[in-house]
C-alpha cells in the first residue's frame, strides 16, 4: 500500500483496560504489480546420483511446478547433499509432494506458503532471419522489459546451424524494432 495520510484521534470516554485512541491510515494499493500465493516445497537429499536428480527435476516440471532448482549443501556428518526446492501454485502442492516422495529417497518434505509479486506479461512473435521467435514482454509499475523465448531460440539455432547467441541477438533486435513502432 502507498500511504497517503495518517490521522490520530482520542476519544472522550475513559476505558479501564486500554487507551481510547484511534489511528487511521489512508492509502491505495499498488495494483501495477500482480500478486499471488505460491507454495515452496523443499527437502534435503544426500544419496542421489546426478541422473536421479535430473530425472526428478524433469518429472516435477512436467507435473506442474513453476520452477525447480537444486542447491549443493553440506549435511550432518559432513555429507554432501542437495537441497531440492520446488515453487508451485497451491493447487499443485499435493501432486508435487507425492512426486518427490515417490521419485526420490526422501521420507518427507517441508512446505511454506509465500506471497509473490510479479510483472504481467504477454507473448508476441517477431520475425528474424532465423524464423519466428516468441518474445515475452513484461510490464508493471514503471518497469518494462522483454526476453526472447529460450526454446524458440534453441530450435531456430538447431534448425539453421547458427550459434545460439546470434539467434538470440537477432530476436532482441527485432523486438526492439517492434517496441519502437
């Protein structure tokens, strides 16, 4: 909330258990950024191969995770391990927890609800010398930015034999030209 003014007042009645005071805060919410709730699912894993971790990450993404990441950690008894973190919408929490419990050696997961602020976005295609690339345009408040869709850049690079960076830069240039119009 953006606070516009604050007012204080004192009543005339004497109350035995508390002061008769009032504070009023007037403001408006910053609706330029979107907000929602997400669940963070985490567990520590100390006995998985890199292939098992990679498979688990892929299964979680296929099952509806918004993001999955793995952090190297040092666990008790100086054992190297992995911290598996999954970000998901609340309605996917049970499904993704079950995937973790079924597909890994862990016996439990930690759950945490968190608020998230985010930019709104839309996807628009641009034409490049390497073909059509989708661009994600993000905006909210006084923020405006864009990014080429990774999968489109990879597909165009593979199809044409061009380096990833060249295709990426071409998409950026096309998006800048579109933005200027």
